């Protein structure tokens, strides 16, 4: 555990996700992007499971 409250960790991850998603979208149709986007999707699912958003 990092010691950071889950809500703050969630918000930081969401910000990182948004920034990375913007970059990934610019690569969307390239062969290099597919494994990277798949990795991000797995990371997002694992994070959402570990730190579910409560109340919105």
C-alpha cells in the first residue's frame, strides 16, 4: 500500500489514464499500439477492481 487515500489514488490514476488514452488514440490504427492499448485496458480493469469508485 502506498499510504495515499484510495480516492486520491483513483483520481491520480484517472488523470494518467486520460493523458495516456489521448496519446494511445493518436496511435490507434498502428500495429505498435495494439499491445500497448491492450495492456492499458488490463491495467485499468485491475485498478478499477482494486479501487472501486464509491458514490460517483
